C-alpha cells in the first residue's frame, strides 16, 4: 500500500499591514508642513551694531541685509536698492503677516539704510525693524 502525502498550501500569506502606519506618517508630514513658518534669509552675514536695549523679534520673517560696502541682500541675492519694494511685495504674498527686519552692518551708510527701510514701508509693511546685537555678552 502506498502512502500519500498531503501538502497543504496556505492560500494567504501572513504579514504585517503597513498601510495604517503610512497613513499616520503622511498625516504628520502634512501637519508639520502646514504649521511651519519658513524664514527667508538675507544671504549675507553682517556685523550688527550693539545696543543694550535690543529685544528679540519674534516675527522677523523678511530679512534684508545692508553691507558695509553698500550692497543690499534679500533672499540670498544681491539686489538694487530701487527694487527692494518689488522684492518685499513678492515675499509678502507668502507671508502677509510678516514683518521686515533690516540687518544693517555697523559701517553701512545711514542714507542707504533709510532708503531700504523706506522701500519696505512703501511695499505696505507697517512694521519695519532694525536689527541690533545685544550689548550683553
């Protein structure tokens, strides 16, 4: 008599369903993208003047740098002082509640800094701040 061997094949494979985990990760990614605020940096480092009464600015979203040699930097690009208004208007589309912070080098010409601040005000920004380092080390 011959013995028959029965091989049973499993119709479904066992495994871990990763779909719910991927859904949670995707929702967390969307949450972090929506709640984050992106800061446009000026693109150049300046030596700010020191001030004992300087206070931190919470909402400095649009940074404009004025260097000692008379260059104006916005969003990591050197721009002409006459085009500051157009650049600020473009950046305010993304951040309508943002304020402008002018980072002027301590050796920058005062007239140029005033022109930059005036251009930002003409772009519709009510709050234009001048950055300074704190006197406390």
